[in-house]
């Protein structure tokens, strides 16, 4: 079975499960609900087509090249394959955490990332809603890291499936028993944990950057357990985009070039906006 079929099967399987789960056991009422889905799913289709067109081999291709050329730290150190796979998945997760912080810290990158945060609801499709330029930059970062580390092909495939699946899981509007959530978030980013990151309040938006492992937020002091207004009372999205519909595909594509960043970039004051 090819890598593409494996990833597509995992994508549609997890999307279906999360969509059913949030329909049967929603965590909070949605303001706009399913009317956001065509644009949110449309942009992920556009993202996938552009990546396939512009960077056809992606991170897997970089891993294949590194293996054939015996290039990268893990090849130079002759790290056993099983150890290399485990270490690579963890390191790549840390890189994605750092990348996420970077996209909140650099105003130009934040403009791209606003597309994700401007969603006025949060559900499984929010985890797929990223501007194509952000997706392309993210892929270039992964390719560079994979090549420099000499990441095994298996690790790249596993990581891409985990990253995509966890993004859908922790953005999903699903209700978990509070005790189970408390246990899971010692290791994993849960929906309640990540929902804080989509709060309209700046200090909460700039917290809980992890997508898979929760350890990075705890280590680097960006962890916030709960939203100040509670999960039912919190407002989702960005303060400058609460009075207008932010769900059309065209609006999302032009937002980085025409939108207002507000005071959300980490090192930026509201008065600078």
C-alpha cells in the first residue's frame, strides 16, 4: 500500500470519526456550525493540491534522499532504526511546537496564521483550516529538519498521520469526561486544552501551542489549563473579526494581505496594530 493511500485513509477515517463524535456529543454550541464546512474543507483541498504540485515528494522524499545518501545526524551516528523512528517522531513534534510559536511571534507569519484563528467556531474542520502559504512554509521546514536529522521514512509517515489526526482530534468539538481529559493531557493535547488557544483573549491565544504532546507547553511555560471564561462562556476567534463572517474561501485566501493583525503577535502591543 502506497504512502498516499495510507495517509488518505487515515485522514478520511479520523475526519469521519471526529465528525460523528462531535455531532453525537458536542462540547459547546456552535455559532455558525456546518455553514463553515465548505470553505474549511475547500482550503485543505487547495493546500493538498498546491503541495502536491509544488513539492511533490514532500518530507517523505527528503527522508528517502537522506537514506540513500547516508545524510543526516541519525545516519552519521548509526542510530538503530527503531530508536531513530521513536526519537524522530518526538523531535518533529517539538519542531512543530516551535514553528507554531514562531507563527505567533513574527507579524508577517501571524498574518498567515490568522486564517486558522479567525474561525469563529472551533470544530474538526478548524484543524484543517490553514492558508496555503503557511502549509508550504511548514512543509519546507519539515523537509529541512528531516534531511538534517536523517529521519527514517517510516518516522515521517507516522508523524504526518499523527500530526494530521491529532489536529483534527484536539480541534474537534467533542466532550470528554473531565477525569479522562485530566489524565490524557499529562501526555497529549486534548480538545479542552487546545480550545484555550482559540480564545479571543490574547494571553490565552498565546498559550497551549502544542498539537500532539503536551510536554512542550509545560516545559516552556506556555501551558494554561482552562479558559478564564470557561469553555461554555469563552468567545472563539479574533477580536477584530467578530462582527463579520470569516468563513468564505476567498476571504481566507486574501486575509494575510488585507487583514488587521490586531495585538495578537506575541511581541506586539495592541497600540501598534
